[in-house]
């Protein structure tokens, strides 16, 4: 084994930029959670005052959404905690566990709504169309506004993407409620209420399943979406003086940070510090890997590989 260099590629300005992003995310979650809590209270009050079971049941569903958003808010706040001697990466992975819980909530909500809708097809209840339309219209505005707060950065942050999908799903439910209320008020089609609920539930279920799969993969340290493991390895093998590459691992730390470890066999050159600076910069800008740890080896092999190949008795 040669000299090992661990290089993380986090400059002071990069750290300040990341803290700013985390602070913005926490504020966005806080605003979205409080907006939805206020809307839930308004919907529950309307439901009690009009004796509308539809509004009360949707208020109960929205209370579950508030819990999901509060979970995402808490995860974003935990991600800002500084690393300690015990939690050396800090609490960033909380932003990977929160979307997993949110995805499970969405799948459960979609399944429950389909079950309730199927029961209502046989005997659709009388629903006051106008209050449903008014409250649902408010819900569209609240959920779309909160979703826009989550849109920025959600392609790189599973926690924000989970909240974004959750809010867009709620907006879709509210749109369907307005359309159903309009159809019931003008045509007397009471079956529109369960029919639109089934349609929306299927859409929500499909999107939630995709989120569930992606968040589960992230929790299991899979290579993040959008990064080709073989392409990264090919890049490393092609670097100046690199004779071989092994132990390449890429995974998400959460909150938009991607980590990587790799062993690079580089026996003939000794400009390793400058080499590591160049590679770290390229990994960030070419692949979005912003937390690499690279070990440079001088010898022809790796003792871990030799150990793995040794016969076991």
C-alpha cells in the first residue's frame, strides 16, 4: 500500500452555500406546513358548519398531509445539525428517511381512498356541491402555492421532491373535487364524487410508488439517479498515471450531497495533492459528486483485494 490521501472537496464558500440552501429549504417547509395547517382548520370548520362528511373526511386527510410536511420540515432542520464525533456526517440522512415515510403515507392514502370510493359507488351520498367547490378552490391555491416553494431544488433533494409530489397530489384532489362538485350541481351526477376520487388515487399511487422505490434505494445506499457508476469509473481509469481503480462506491448523503470513495493505483507519479484537487473539482462539476474521498496507492494491488482472494479455512 502507498500513501493514502483523503480529500473531501468542501471549501469554506461551498459550505456557506450549502448552509444557505439548507436554511432556504427549512423555511420553505415551515411555510408549507403552516399554510396547510391553516387550510385544514378552515376546511374542518366548513365541514362542521355545513354538516358535510366529504369536507370533514378531506380535512382529516389533510391533517395527515400536515404531519407528512412536518416530518419533512423536521428532517430538513436535522440536516443542518453539525457533525459530531458520533454522527460524523451530521444528520443529513434524515432527508432520505423522511421521503420514505412520506411515500408510504401517500401509498396508504391512495389505497384507502380507492377503497372508500368503491363503497360509495353503490350508494353515492348527497354532498353539498357549492361548499365543496369553494373549499376545494381554496385548497388548489394553498397546495399549488406551497408546491412552488418546494419546486426549487427538488430534482436534487428527495425530501423536497416527496413534499412537492405530496402537495401536487393534494392540488389534484382539490381540482377533482371542484369538477365533481360542478358536475353534481349542474347534472346531478352523484357518482362523480367517487369516480374522480378513484382517478386521482390511481395517479397519486403511481407517483408515490416511484418515490417509494427511489427513496428506498437511497436509504439502501444505491447510486443516485442521474449518475452512471460505469461512466465515473471510466473517467477515473482514464486519469493521468492511474493504472487501476477499485472499491468505487457512490451514494447519497441526503440534502443534495453525493459521496464517493475510490482507490486509485498510481505508482509512477507523486503529484498526488494537485492531482486530488483536479479530480475533486471534475467529479463535482461533471457528475455532481461533491463529497469524494480518494485513496491513492503506489503498489500494483490492494491489500483488501488480496485478502478477499485469499483462501478461507
